[in-house]
């Protein structure tokens, strides 16, 4: 069955294809012969569940076979390597992957591409991005920048800000760096090196801590940072589960009223938290669209040898981002939580 949202973005999907034919491609494949692999970081994160939904719907529509794999936890690099090798052995035409380790997977991805597979990164770019044939993703820097701009515009006096960043992991993978640096830049912090976290010297920065993108991690991280400065009044989180955990940590100290929380993801639970005032603003991504376009790209590659092309001016194909808040700021386009609940994670 065609997804209503996929139909909405049909015109956008046509723009994703073009470029030059890959060398060494065999005769065009029939749809029923096309195997597409989807490898996510975990099976439990709702973000990746939505990706699987999008990929499955598009695979059924196109008549291709979808095989899905996931790590046991965020950072399970070994499971992703095994999944890639399994798909190569199965004769897959392409792999869609949210890499747990954008550097550590490089050699395995290189071998897959040498075997003739199209490899597309979803959401998290490889480092460098050219490790994959293409990347379909949110502009994560822009996602961070939007919530940073909104937070700065919402505060009466940004000179009095005490900022905590609740990031992903010590590995500082690409998506973590992009969101962190985008937020800080949007807020007005001199980020020094846009590709490096924690080198800023702005006195408003209390510090950062890791969350593993989980609610428990968010709570632990904010509790750690409150020991450094109980006056924290702005919190950026890598995603909405971490934001929910941070809120619970603040609540245990009776500090929820003093802090503005912003995040990235746009999942339905996160948007509901915007509606309830737990999160001030979030940047909505579209993982269903990422995955459905990825399946289309592999099918097109298998039939014609054409690879996806990037959005003009960017090093990846931009699947869009929207600021979600119920406290709009003039000059920063946004949608309300009610509007967002009708399209979350499409």
C-alpha cells in the first residue's frame, strides 16, 4: 500500500536521481531480483522503527525484497559489519545504513562498493561522506542552528545564559557534532572549528556530557552538569529521549521552571513534549522519507546504473527539517505542535 506521505513527496523523490552510470554494472535487474538491505543502529529506537516502515512500504510498492538488520545497541559496530557482509553474500543491489561508527565501517563499506553494491548513508553521514555513494539525511547542522536561533530569540538576555549540551557519545560522530555545533552557532557562540566539539571558550558554556541518546542518559548527564553549575538555564539535547530524561532530572531538583530545553528529532513523543511545555522547540526530521527514497535509489541503480545526486549546494541529499514550537519567533519559520503531530517523522 502506498503511504500517503510518500505520495506527497513523490516530486521530491524524482530529484534524487541522476548522475553518471556506475561502471561495471550488469544487465538491468528485474524488480523481483532486487535485494535492498536496511541496516539501522538499533531495532528499539522509534526513529529507526519509522525508517523500517518507510523502507518496507516502498519496497512493497516497487516489488523489491527488503532485508533489515540492526545492532543490539547504539554503537554495535560488529553487528553492522556482519550485516553488510551478509548482504554482499546474498547478492544485494544496495545497502541503506545508519552507521554506528562512521569511520570504523569504512573498509567494510569499501569492499561492498567494490562488489558492485550501492551504499547510501541514512541520517548519519560517514566520515568522510565519500565513504558511501550518497547520503540521504536531515541537514543536521541546520536542525541544530534552528533551535539555537529560537532559544536565543526566546531568552530576554542571552548574556545571562548558562548552557549545557547533552550530546551523544565520546566518539563525537558526525551527527552529534553537526547538531551540537549548529545549536551553538545559532545561539551566537563562537564555535571556533565547526567540525570539533568542546573547543569553545564562551563563558556561558557550563559544559557537555554524553547521553547515548537515551532517557536514562539524559537524566544522568544533566545531574552531572548541575553539580558544576546549578544555574543552568539552557539545555541542548542530541535527541528527544535525552531531552525527556533531562527534564526528569531537573524535576527532581525542582528546576524545571528555570530551564529552556531544545532538541532535535520530531518524533511523536517529542512533539507531544513540546505541546506539554517540556521541550521548548525541536527540529523535525523525516526518517520515513529518507528510507523510502533510499529504496527507490537502489531500485533505480539496479535497473539503470544511475546513482543519486546531492541537493544543490550541499554534500548530501537533504530530506528536510522543520522547527516545531508553540512559541513562534518572528523571522524563524516554524510549525505548531498540533501541525507537527499530524506529520511527525513522515
